[in-house]
């Protein structure tokens, strides 16, 4: 093999090495970019989880508040029903007494 052939082979090897180094460099840049993207996604997930926790707590507090209000409304309805029963009984009693008075005075 002549000196020129060795030089050509060496140049070819050198070109292949440069191409390989360039390819590896590009891959490392892409890998760094992917790592940054993954890190960003993890931060977003953490933020979303915190938001979900906040929403769950808010919904829980609303449910608790609604339960309290429901009990208050039901208690008030029970009182209204008791008042209605008393008024109904009094109305019936008054109607009877009016009937008796009408019979007594022939009205």
C-alpha cells in the first residue's frame, strides 16, 4: 500500500470520526432537551396534583357546608309541620265551637 492510500484511508477514518463525534454531540443535545422536557412535565404534574388536592378540599368543604344547610332546612321544615299540625287542630276545634254556638243560637 502506498503512502497516498494510507493518507486517503486516514482521511476517510478522520471524516468518519468527525461525523461520529458530530452525531454523538447531536444525540447528547437531544438527550438534554428531552431531560428538560421531562423535568418540565414533572413540574406541571406536581402543579396539577396540587390543584386537584385543592379542588378536592374545596369540594369536601362544600359538601360539608351543604350537609349542614340541609339539616337546618329539614329542622325548619319539621317545625313548620309541627306548627301546621297545631294550627290544623286549633282550626278544627274552632270550627266545632262555632258549630255549637250556631246550634245554641239557631244561626
